[in-house]
C-alpha cells in the first residue's frame, strides 16, 4: 500500500510551499511591505463593492479579501499574485444568490475549493493555456459590461430590482429612477468614476480609488446627503469559523454551480498569473500549485462568511508595478485589510453605496482594452466572430456558458481551417520524383495511371471532402495514393479512405498506396482499411515502386496502353484532375 501511495504523497508534497518561497520573502521586505500597503488601499473599495454586488454584503467581500488573500498568497503558485473577490466571480454569483440564497453561495465556494484541489492533484493546470485568446478577450469584455451594468441601481440610488439577468435588472432600475430621480447618488457615482479615470491618466501611481471614495464619504457626511445610502453597519472583526450554512441535502443541486465557480476561479487565476509573469523578468508561476492555493482559499473563505475568490488581475498588476518581489506583498495586503476590519469598521460603514458603484464602473471601463480588442478583431474573421459571440453570451447568458460557447465555436472554426488544408494534389513528377519528367507523367496518364498526394490532415473535419474529390476520378485503371504527407489520420478519415478504395475497386479501379507512416497504421488497421490497401501487395514504400507496380499490374492483366492524345483521367486532353478537385 505504501508503494501505491508514494506517488500521490510526492505529488501532494510538490504542491506545498517550498523553502525557496520563504527565502524570497527576506530579500527585500521593505519594498514588499510598501507594495502590499498600496495594493490594500486599492483593494479596499473593490472588496467592499464586489461584496455588495454579490448580494452577501460588504463584510463578505472584506472577509474574502483577508482570508482567501492570505491563504492564496501562502500556498499559491505565483510569488506576485493577489487574490480576493473579483468582478468576474460576482457575475457568476449573482444568479446563485438569487436561486439558492447566501447559504448556497457559501456551500458552492466550499465545493469549488474541493474541486480546485482535485484539479491541482490531477495536474490540470497546464491545460488552461489552450483556451483561445479571442475567448479570453471576449469574456473579459462581457465581464466588464456586466460589472458596469450591475452597478446601475446603486449608481442611480434606487433599490435593486428582483432578478438575476443583468439587462432586465438594469432596465427596471432605470424605470424606477425615472419615477423618482436621485441625483445625489448619480453625482457621487459619476464623480468617483471620473476622479479614478482622469487621475489614472494624470498620476498612474496614485490610488485614486481610495481618494475618490474618501472624498465622497466626507462630502456625504459634511453636507448631510441623506439620499446617498451608506454601506451600513459592519462587524468589528471576522466572524468565528462555522459550517452552519452547510446543507448536505442541497449538495447535489449545487454541484453544477460549484463546477462553474471552480472553472472560473481556475481560468482567471491562471490567466492573472500568466499576466504577472509577463510583467516581470525571472518570475514563473506553477499552475498546479496556483490551483491548489486557490482551492485552499475557497475552502476557508466560506467558513468566515466570504464569497468564492480568485486571483485579481488588476490588483496583481498594481502589486507588480509597485515593486513586489515575493509573497510578502500579498500577505501584507491581507494583513492591512484585516486591521481595517478590526479598527476602522465604523468609518468604512459610512461609505456611500453610490461611491462604491462609481469605483466598479470605473474598474469596468478600465478592463476594456480597446487596442487589444481592435487587434483581435482584425486578426481573422473567425477571431472576431468568437470574440463578439463570447462577449454577447456573457452579457445575455452567463460567464460559464459564454466560455463554453466561445471555446466550442473557436474549436469548430479551427477545425474548419485545418480541414481546408487537407487536399488531394496530383503528383508533380518533375518536383517529387528525381529522374522522372513531364513526358513520363503524360505517359502514365496515357496508361490510365494517376497518382495523388494527400496533403495535410485526414480526419473527421476533412474526410468528407476527400471522398468527394477522389470520387471525381474517371477513366483511370490504377490510382496511387501517396500517404507520406498525411499529418494525422483518425478513425473517420480511415473509414472514409476505406470507403473510397472500395468504391473505386467496384468500378474496376485498382488502388495502390505508398509512404504509409507508422503513426497512421493503427487508425487504418482499426477499421480494416490497412488489409484492403495491402490486398495483392498493393502497398509500397515509395512512389516510384508504386508506379512500377501499377505498370506491372496493367501489363500482367493484358491491358495495353492507350494511344497518346486520348482523353486522360478527367476526361480532358490534358489528363489532369479538374481544378476544383486539385485544390
């Protein structure tokens, strides 16, 4: 048993923090402490805002930032990653809150943590890199739009309408505002957003989000702006850990939302870690350790009333830009937020909800990279389609469906592009066969022998067209299929190849092959195509040998060559395949 458990134990040990992680924290602690303080100032309004947006309240956002932020910093796979509540996760949580309530969200977070740890142990981190860039850009755009629209009720100062569809909720909020306008809330939200957006252009290093929120809070207190509803009372500290929310009977119905949350946490965290690596020199994250750290973070956060967490790209970018070099910065960020929770809860509770809405609206606007979207849209028509479709699906459906739709469409378009590369090309003897010349080619055509080279993949997406092209062969007695340039073949391609050979044989046309590669034999053999191609020794190693075999077959059967000048394989004097079939 110990022998069987040894690989699993080694795998788990590789996911735990190493001595080098702690050694890095001692290299430049002053810079890391300063970076962590800066990130905490940036993260405070975001944590409050995303907690409110999720439906669990500002205290849930703070608990997530503290607990999940600390555990992900300790156990994650990146030295620079900062974790906590994010806008993308909020987009997924809103419908879960509407259907299952706060207890359902906490349970979903707990289950997602288990799933993330399972993905880490299964070494699934490496596969996240295969998500196409247009899908990532599309759902980032969609998330930005959803985050912005989610803030409309608080920005307009109206009660949040019932529902989980952001477009419907936004429309109802606008209708309510028209009935009873609240220009105080609009002014605070617009002012905070403008300060953040303009300030970022003027002095990018200054955390204008906290400056704007403080200014809005002071204005609301000084001028007694009663129309600007505050966050409300916050507990002076984190609640004691508890599993009171857990309803075992509901686990089955919550599995699908948990899978969605885990998938999003994995995707966003690994994307953020990749961005952080690209912003530095010498930093490289471990994707499986990152999943493990996020799993532990999501296991712990619900115990303290926190929402599911993930790495935050914006906060991670601030961390890198302010000089962070180790996990100490992210730990400092969590510690500073914890001190705010314990020491400044009464002050934080006075922040107007409209001010937090302004912070998130500005954040959503800054998430939209116009240059990147323009470049992606111009790359290819397929990329543009995937990007737009993913963004629209994110807005109209939800993020998980959007990623699935974008991934499936991107895969289908990629298969279509690859399938188009597969083609039948009539052999060019002057280029491919040394010693043979154009006269020899015409002689073969006169003998009703034609050779085709199959270029590219022969799989399910390309096989049908291959059969159509090969079926156009006419007035031929021997067809030679050159297989040396087939890049891949699957069961569908092998079946279609077998079907084509059988149809040609029924027409009295002998099919010979050359250059079948070892990697192709398994697929061909599995469907019986290999036996058919080997019939009567019709498989050859090289094309010249196949040509010699074709001539021997014709002469052995007593089939004399036709007179040169007669119609060739296509029924035309040139003897070439029609242009449509040669492409």
